[in-house]
C-alpha cells in the first residue's frame, strides 16, 4: 500500500497553499480511501523534508504531534498567518483548504 499511497499523499500535501490547513481525513477521502486517515498519518511520519507537513492537522484542527513537534507546527502555522486558538486548534472553517 505504501508504495502507491504515500507518494499520492505527498502530492496532495505539496499543493496545500500557504496559510491553509487540511486534515488527514480530507486527504484520505480525496485519495479514495474514506477510512484511510491513519494511513495518511503513517505517510506523514515519513514525509519528505521539503513538504509543508505543518499544514496537516487532525479532524479537530489540532496537531497530532506532542511536545516540541506540536510547538513547532503551531509556530510554522502562525508564521503563515494561521491563527491557533488557546486550545491549540485551528478554525477549519476559516483556515481549512476545501479545494483539495
């Protein structure tokens, strides 16, 4: 599965515009795997360094990372103008990328 699926995930992530976020589930749905959010997560664990990995969040608009990784993701999003609320969530209605 990873041989074909992971590169397709990376292609989608590479298209997410600056200042927008997309969820694992949205990527999976777009790729024809409606129950594949976890597989997208596995792909993101091996994400090529040049991709904007920080633009991928969970279905609640939060980072799925812990500690320093989550702090880095929030910082990178803030640098792009994406507001991260006090709970650590991005408002998907405002910053979500629906043109996937």
